[in-house]
């Protein structure tokens, strides 16, 4: 009995330690992609996750929490800077997910297999690969950090890594979700000094190629300080089998995600972001803040 209790305590400690490591890693290595350097809390963190500061051509462009088991991103966090329109089609993978001895920068699958001489089985064990998306059926490769929200060719290219996408219902990808990315997001971010965005997925029950989880939902959230010092926040969520996007307050989205994930209350942004209203008039940022 005593041994069993010790094992339970040890397991609990390992779980808590794991969650702290993932969150602190993103916060310490690439905090610039989170409003007031505050990542989402651990209610989104799965048991087998990896934190990725997305590195391309020696520059970090966004941050991702990746679910190794489901082979999809839990979320990607970035700063909204929609200045680039030309799309790249060179898909990449993350060598660092295979082993930390490999490069931290994203590389093509061909480079990993032939230049780094990694066995394909090891690559497939660590993440999604190109072959997983060869026969997607009614699903597209849905970006979390989209190319359309980036500022130059390099930042656009950096979004074409398989750790930044998940199977998304084709009609949603080309319909309501695209409209949100290109039109609604632009309108909502007007008068924002800097708009911080977190886009994520909720794991579903079905799989692509028997390996990559098809999310049940896609969601997006944003928070910014406006030019008049008012705070503004919003969110949307979409079922991944319909061509519809539901607009929510940040608080409504967090409550919905709390129910969907079932790991406790979800917090996506620092508490300075308004939960119930899309904006808080007259809000002044404190002169100092402890993260």
C-alpha cells in the first residue's frame, strides 16, 4: 500500500513538472509572441507535448505547442502582421522533435532523411510527415499561423511546417475560416497597436492516414492594446465538419474550450485582456507588471 501511494505521488509530480517545463519553455525562449509574455495555462497541455519556437533562416516567427501523440499542434501563437500575399509550397518538418541533437530550425523532409541521414521510421514516430496528407479526402492542410497574416516572404515560408497545420474540413478552410482570416480579423484588429493571436485545435475521434488526428474544432483568439489605450479581445470557434465560424467574446471562448478539453479552466491570455466585452474603455496599462 505504501509503495502504491509513493508511485501515485511520483506520477503526480512528474505530470506537474512536465506541464511547467512546457509552459516555461515557451515563456522563456520566445515570450515575444504572447501578450505581456503570458502563454495559455496548462489546461491546454496534453501529456506528450513539445514546445517549439518556430525557427526559420535564423529568426523566430511564432511559437507552437505540439501534441506528439495526435501529431497536430495544440496551438500556435503569433503577432498579426498582414503584409505578405505570395504563398510558398515547400513543406517542412522539425528535426528537433526527433532528437535534440538535430537542428532547431525547420527543414525539408528530404533534407532530414538524406542529409541528416535520419531513418524515416524515427521521423514518422516524432511527428506528421508529407505522406500523411497524400490522400486527405475532404480535408485540407489547415494553417494555425497563416501565411496571410505574415509580413514578408521568410515569415510566410515559416508557416509551411507540418507542426503548424492540422486536417481542416475543406469547405471550412476555403470558406468561413478563410473569410475570418482575411476579412473579419482585419476589421477586428483596426486601431490595434500590436495584435497578439493564438490559434488552436481540439482533438477529435478520427484520424487521417490512421496517424494524424482530425480536430473536432478549430479556434482562434486575439488580444490587443488599442491606440487610445483601451484593451480589446475576441475569439471564434468552428466545428471541423461545417462551413461556419461562431464569433465569441474571449471569456465565452475560454469557457467553451474548458468544456471541450476537460482539463480545468482555460486561460488563453494575461488577465488584462477583457473576457466579457470585446473592449474595455478607458483601460490604462500599468507602468510595471510582473509576469
